[in-house]
C-alpha cells in the first residue's frame, strides 16, 4: 500500500510556516495508559432541549455501547485497527447516526455512503465512496486496505468488490430511516432547520503502541448526486501515524478536504512540535473557525493523550482509557 507520510506535506507547508513560532507550553505527561479509545457520532446543532429525555438516553446508551465494545477488545490485546473497525460497524448498524443504517438522503432521494480506515503502524489505508448497497461501508474500506492494491474504490466498482469478497449486500431500502427522510424533506422545502452532522468515527491506541482511525458517513442531507466528502479521503477526514496521532473528523467535508484536516493535525505535531491538543485546537478552532466551517475531530496520540475539539454547539463524543471510567458527552456545555 502507498505510504502517506508526506502525501499532504506540500499542501499545508505554508500553513505550517504561518503558525505561531513562539515556544509552545509542554504538555504534562502522565503515565501512559495501556490503551485508549475515542469515538464521535457527529457534530453540529446539538444543544440541550433539542432532544427529549428518551432521545438523549438512546444516544448516550449507543455511544456507551460502542465504547464498551472497544474497551473489551483492547483489554484482551486486539489491535487498534481491528477495534476501530468493529466500533464503527456498531454505530453504522444504528439508525441514530448518519452512517450505514441511518445515512441521510441525497437530493435524488438515495443513500450514498463513504468510509475509510487507516492503520498507523504501517501507514496503510482503505476507503470506499458513494456506495449504496454495502451494509457496512467501513468493513468494505478495511477489505480495500487488506485485499486490494488500491486505496479508494467508489460506486459500482466498490460494490462489486464487496460482493466478490463475500460482504453483506443489502437492498437500498435497508438504509431508510424516518429521521433521515424528514431531513431531506425539510431541505427540499427550503426550511432553514439546523441539522447535526452525524458522521461516526473511532480512533484507538492499542497495547502494542499502534494507532488507528476509522470514519463512516452518509454525507450531507440533500447533497448533489455523486458528491464525495472528506470521510473517505485519507488525510482529510481520517489519518493515523504511529509517530504522531490518529484522527477522525466530522463536519463540513469540503473544508476538511482543502485543509487536509486530519493530516494537518499530525503534521503540526511532527514538524512543529505541538502537543495533540494544541494541534487539534489550531486546526478546528483556528483554521476551520476562521473559514466559518463547522465541525470537530477526535484524536489520540502515541502517549494516550486525547483531544476532542469542535466549533459547533455540540458533538456526540466519548472516550475510555485502560483502568479509567468511561466518559460520554453530547453538548458544548459539557466541558472537556
């Protein structure tokens, strides 16, 4: 597979040079955890009062279930790349999120899904884009990484590849959810209803020091047929490198692509010596916010430090580290 260590270096060189060159405060290191897992279920107009108690509980329970699954796997020594795949698959199977079962609709009334995965130990990656019948796009992305000579497959070709590899293929009606359909109708009627960006993602550090990231989405409600966002673009919505960090993003994909958001955070750590939190904040609450681009990221570095910055009212998110209690948060009022 291709080495992504320097793919986006030229793209962000000027941005790196423009960063504040003053000495940055050194992040205080605590004892490195045996493992760490961070997940997200999308960012956007997520505010208290938008969801009733039952809906809040559903989101908290599903995020907790995903973290519990990942924790149980990491605890017994499962590798990070396997863990993030399984955790994202669990969220893809839930209609609560804009991925897999709950994917939003295009302007043509279809579901077109994207996903990617990256193994930081080998800098290997795989992705699928614009797929309509693959039950778990993240599993297809993993198969592209492991069982093909390519990185990104799209549309009919990706679906044929998945079928040939024995993956579960479903009727497009499987992905229908009432909430996603109502979102499309609101958009078509030009109702200026603020939506959340329900992309899902997971990043992990395993017991062997390996990092991995995975992201899956249905894209934007009412998007143009064939539109591809950042989620399947390595370096934009997903990136992992054992020498820096693992990142999964959620937000306005076009801006994540042109700013190479996920790789940008890694590069700031490697080439500018920033801590994970500093790098993630610089990109999300600096570059993206200045461009009026909503979104957020989850990230974990090789020392088990985590970051979950977002510039929207809220982001479904959570994390767990070896030996620590699980943390799940929904709103911006929940301080990180």
